């Protein structure tokens, strides 16, 4: 039978183990439970088990599910991990505390404008197209420096870099590359690692792991 408490404990202990191996503090790694496609009931089971950071990939789905849950549990942090259209920036800034998919100047401009209007700005990870994939979101590595400068000169708080390695490839070289880009640009936050590979990501420096399936399915 499904047991979210046991799954959460298992994921946490995998993170702790990876931290121990790498000589890192478990407190330096934030576990984001990716709840896209999951019901409010399933989410509440994880909240009851102590989970506080959640991730969604669509603004509309988050708007349907989260206002009620957030009202009930005010200490939740909500992360936008999917592609964000500029015309959804205002709704996103209301709903989310964190955005992991900042990848272009027009989105910086939209988010910075609504941040002034709302008096509220999400912490932003710049998404890097780490495998140079045609169809993927994220800024090209060659353009990362320029985009980071644009973030720095905006009012948006920069949280770090985010990437999704190419499907079917060994993820670790891409995690190592993202960590290297972070060092090169003086950025410390690293959002990387999903159900299949979060322990590797933690060993390579992830500060935020985005885990869905391993928390919600047996
Ligand atoms: C869905 C999703 C995840 C979680 O993936 P799992 O394999 O279910 O852990 C993480 N990051 C992003 C950007 C996602 O869209």
C-alpha cells in the first residue's frame, strides 16, 4: 500500500547519505516535492509528514490546487519548475515563492515589472539548456553570463542555476557541468536532480532537488 511517510523518509535518508559521502550538511539541501498531476489529498499526506517545499510545472494547475492548501498551511513554499510564459508572470508571482525556469530577458522584464507592482518577487533560478537541446527551455551556456547580468541589474533575487539533463543520458556529467558554471559565475544555488538521480546531484553540489515520482508512487 502507498505510504507517503515511508517514501519521504526514504528520500530524505538518501539525501542524508549523499551529503555524508560528499561532506555536506543535509540542511544545505532543500527537497522539493514535485506535485504536478497529484491530488490535494496526496499532497496533504506529505504535508502531514512534514514536507514543506512543493513544485508545480503549470500556472493553471497551481492556481486550481494551491490557494486553498496555502491558506490551510501558511508555511508552505511553492516552486514553479515548468516553462513560464511572460503573460502568466503576474499570476506566477502571486502563486509562487520561487521560479526555476527564468531563461530569457523578456521574462526577467515581465517578472521585474510585476514584482514592483505587487511588492513581491519570487526567488529566481536561471535555467540553463545544459545539453544544448533544440526543444528544451533554458538559456544557452554561451549566453548565461549576459542573462545573469540582466538578472543582477533587475530587482529579482537570484537563487542560482537550474538544469534538466537530456533524457536517457548519464545525468552526472551534466550536474558537474552546472556546478562548474555556478562556480564560474559566482552563483551558489543549484537546482538539479530528480527521482532517478537526486543522490548523484546532491554529491555534485545540488542545493535544491526536485523529486516527484519517488515521493508519490511506490
Ligand atoms: C516533473 C519534474 C520533476 C520531477 O520528476 P520525477 O522524475 O517525477 O522526480 C523535476 N523537475 C522538473 C522540471 C519536472 O518537470
